C-alpha cells in the first residue's frame, strides 16, 4: 500500500533474514485486478530510507539505543505527568500510513485515555478541504463514485491533480476511457503536468485561483441554461441563493487569469456524462473547502450525479480514507459528530472511559497545534508515522516548536522529525504488519505480514497499546494485540452509522479480498453512494427525474452553498514578485523518506525560461536561492516552458521545500495553503536572514 488507489498486491518474504523479496499485482483483488505501479512495488521491495531498528533515547545531544522497557517507561512517565493537570498539554499526530486498527487505537488513546483536543493526522494536510466539502454538501464524507464509474464517463475533468504521477493505475483507467471517440480529457492545472500532456484541453489558471475559476464556470452554466432543473428541484436545496451569489463570468475569469472562452470550454465539458476528479491543487488553499464545494456544485447543477458521473476527490496516502472513518480525528468512529451527545455516550461506553473525558471539539488542525506549542500550551508531542519537520508548512518554525517540547517519534524510517526526538519508537511497516486499510473508493482490504521484524521493532498497534495501557490501565488487552479483535471492536462501533463497517469481517475479507463500505451486513457492500436507482413510479416519490436519492442531511437533499473568492493569502509584490507552487514528481512519495536515493541534496526549481532570463545575474552555474518571508533555500534552477511566467514549481518530496511555504489555513478545514506563496530569487551573497514570526495566520473574514 503506497497510495490510496489501494492496489491489491501479493508479496513474498525473503528466504533468510527480514524483509520483502518480491511484490506483484494480485489479479484476484477486486480493486485493481493485478495492476500495480512501479513506485509501489519498488518502495515495498526495496525502500531506500534508513530503517529504525531499535528504540532510541536522547542523552544530551545524542540519540542512543535503549531497551523497549526503558523507552516506554520514559514515554509513559512524561505523558502521565504532562496530562495530570491538563490533557491538552499533550498533542498527538497520526498518519494515513497506519492501518485502520492502529488509527482506531491511536484515536482511542488520544480521545479516550488522554482526552486531548490536540489530536490530528497528516491527512488534514492533504484531504481536509475535500472532507469538509463532502460533509457540507452530502452530510457525509467520501466520494459518491467508485472505480466502476470511470469507464462509463465521457468527460474526464481533472482539476488540480496529476494522477499520471500520483495515481498511475487509476490514471490508466481514465486514459483508457478518455481515448474513446466520444470521450475527452480536460485538465485544469497552472503547470503543464504529465497528466496535462495527454489532455484534449488544458486550462491554466493563476496559482491559488481555483475557486474563482470554478465560480466562473458555474456562472457560465447558469447563464447559458445548462442546468438540470429536474435534478436540482427534486434533490437539492439552496440553488437560488447560490445563483444570486455568483459573479459575472468575465470578472471571475479575469481573476483566475483565463479568457472567457476558456471558461466556456470547461463549462461545455459538463454537457456529457462527467467525472470530476480533483486533488491537492484544489484542497491545499485558504479557499480549499469553498473550491471543493463549488466543484461539487457544478456536478449537482448539471445533473452529473449517478453512475458514470460525479465528484471524485483523489486521496493521496495509503490509508487516508481509513483515518477519516476510524481514527476519531475529525469525527468519532463511523463519522459520528463530536457534538452528538448520544454518539459521544455510546463511544465512551464502548471504550469504558468517562464521557466527560471526550473532548468537545476536534481541535485546530496540525498547523494550529504548532501555534499552541509556540504559545506555551503544549508540553509534549507524540508523532506516529508522520514527518512534520519536512511535511508541514513553514517547516523551520515547526522544527523549532518541536525542540521546545518533549517529543516522541514513532516511525519505521529515520526522518527529519526523528532528529528532534527525545524518544524514538521503531515501528513495523507494510509487509511486516497485519491489519486492514481503506482505499479512496471506500474498499477495505486486508494487509498481511510476509516477514518477521527484528526484536527491536514492533507493530504500530502494539506500541500504541503499550503506551495507552500505561496511561489508562486496561484500555487494551496486553500486547501483542490481535488486529482482528481490534477491527471487530471498531466495526461494531460503526454499526448503524453512515460509515457502517459492521458487515466486514476478517473472514469475509479472506474470501472476497476487499469490500466497500457502507456494509451493514455480510451480504452487502457499498456502491454509488446516496443513489437508490430509478423509481418505477417516479411521481410516488416526487422525483420528477425518475431517480431516487437519499442524502444524510437534515432535509434529505444535497446542499448548495454560496462562496466568494477573496484573493490569494500572500500576493506577490515588489519585494516578492514570484509565485511558488508545489506538486508531485514521478518516483517519489510524501516527504520521500522511502526514496531518498532519488532525492538530491539541493531541490530543483522549475521556472519559465522567460522568467529565468530576468534573473541571470543571480545564477551561479544554474544554482540560485529561492527566498520567501519564512526561509531561504538553495535550488538548481530548471528552465521549463510548462511553468507559467512569474511562477516557480518545486516538488513536495524534498525536505527543504516546506521551509518556504505559507502556514495560513482554510478556516473551515484547517488545511494549509501549500499551493501558493510569494517568493523571490536571490544570489547567495545577498540573500537576507529570515526570522520566524512564531505564529501562523488563519483567514477568518469573508467578504465579497
């Protein structure tokens, strides 16, 4: 499992010693039927990162080997002392690289044993805006679509995503459909990406203006009467209010930096059955939730809902979807709201903890947690399978903040964050651990161990249970835990919820290999969400379009929502005249700890040749400095006419890049604004010393 496509793989362990020998696609797996990408196989068979093989404890300035009993004893003593007076003195950061079972257990410790508000995961850094949009529109998280819908679509509209690099197997299905004579591929991306190279139409808005462009497209659909009034009238609320809020098409197009004719090209795409895919380019913005909602609104307004059509957010990490359902991060298990008293009582009873201990809010997100550290509200931090020192925006500030607390890092590989740790807990990874994961189309699959681990390494689940039991005696059975028993506890807790896993068992997964939720019994699994088919007597249900839909909202209808674009959070100016945007490159993943052999010491910065020509005096054999208001990073400049003039593109995998990025967040989702910030080029002998501001900034006002 290297990404959220959820490729079914067969693995074979080495004959002697530890590790995975061979990996290949599993032709029987229902998600991908034998397909698997080269990166996923390579990073499973032969990851390039430095393995952690034994617990480490800081002695002075050095991390030194220690026994598990010593390391766990130090962690427990520090955590218990820290939370004795205030549970919010401990922050916990999880990951989309955990199994469902480990994510559930970590949430049980954070919310049930500790009771901290300051618990989150790195999935908020990539998917929170899409998650929030789904809840706002449909009343529940996760795309309504499945992989089965891809070959049925005629228009494939890819917005702010590069699946050719990030999701190669899924992209193969998209291309297979898009090459049909009645189909086409439309790509919206400021940069000419690998996906854009295959597009029939490429639209290049200015970085950070996706909401403005989406609203222009929606306004164009309205003014040209391409609205499915039957669907809108029967199955949605708020359409008239939405229409009243829309801008003039030419004004919004100008804001996005595209001609009106281009807006028409995108609007025309919705005339055919359309699947709309989007990714980090949309989500990672101070307007990410509004932009995602507006893309969904385009689908609702044009009736592009139902098999072969609809909104389909492309999830990044292997188990990001599982964390969203299982971890008690943004909701309690089964997508139960934190303010639902009945749900809180049921969860507290299941966990056998006081109801009053469960926090009343989900917390401020990872960037907000760093703010709380800087304000002196947090004394200890526990990270699990995540690398915030490289992966969070304004990373230098993150590193300084973590140096000010007692830091426990649990991971399989040595990362930038490990270097700041007081205690390091080495964990097993894919091929060494048992459990389940959930891919982006909601399929739950088994993951199995084909290799033992050294005595110094333990599964995430057992480490979490060992810490949890020291904080709250009896929270779990004594490790080693049975992942199946933990999954049974989780699935029973989701029974009757919108994210019902209760019909998924390990025995069923052994037979079927993967099952989509919701699955309320062992004979059912989820298909296209909310869609109940065509009514034989449409009038009986008032559904004049002949379709029956059921959304878990207060009215049973999908909800339109007005939004307004307020501009990018850090516009260019005379001092910082260039725009930095980020993306993925082939062969790498997340912060790159499993692929460091392919990561150069100095990151590359793609720039249009015309723009580069304006800064020749700052180049030294192709090398220069990119400087933001937060940091300076030496780069190798790579002229590329696929990058728009006035912009710089850098990949997210290099650990230096996020020193530059902006820690402002979306006010609804707490997702950071990675995709746009103001920078400049400087020669090494003239670059300024950048001091930290100490705090991130959150957009809070909304004005038209």
